[in-house]
């Protein structure tokens, strides 16, 4: 979970911004970007921790083979096999693409 102190800081800054304008719009954007990045990192970490079952479930839901998934995300079928056997974990762009496909479906990349 994202550090509660960061979320409290964001809420406090938003109150100062809304009530008196002490915190500028630019500063609020920067704070919101930091919080958004922290949330995204948490989501990626959570997906990676349980990637084997999630990738298998994603393929079954979309009714595609390992080879098709591999082509869609520009990886090898061997990589998909290793991920599903939990021998390795997806990282980088592949991890982000898998998470997006899980959330929004294949149409997000087709």
C-alpha cells in the first residue's frame, strides 16, 4: 500500500490549495504526479508478485495462446511459458502491457 504519510501530505496540500491558494497549482501537479507514480509502482509490484496465475487467467479470459500473447506484447513464447511456470517474472514494458491488457482487454493494444 502507498505510504499513508504521502497520501496525508497530498490531502493537506490540496486543502491549502483550495482554501487559500498557499500551495500553487504547479506544486499540486507535482505532488499529484509523485502520488500517481507511487500508486503505479504498487500496482505493478502487486501484478508481478502473482504474475503466473494472472497471465494464465488473462490468456484464458481472452481465449488466446501463449504464442499469440507473445506476439502481441513483442516477447517470445518461451518468455510467456517461463512466466506462467513462475520461473521468471515479467518486467518493464511487458509488465505494464500485461497489466493494461488485464484491466482493459486486448483492444487496448490492438
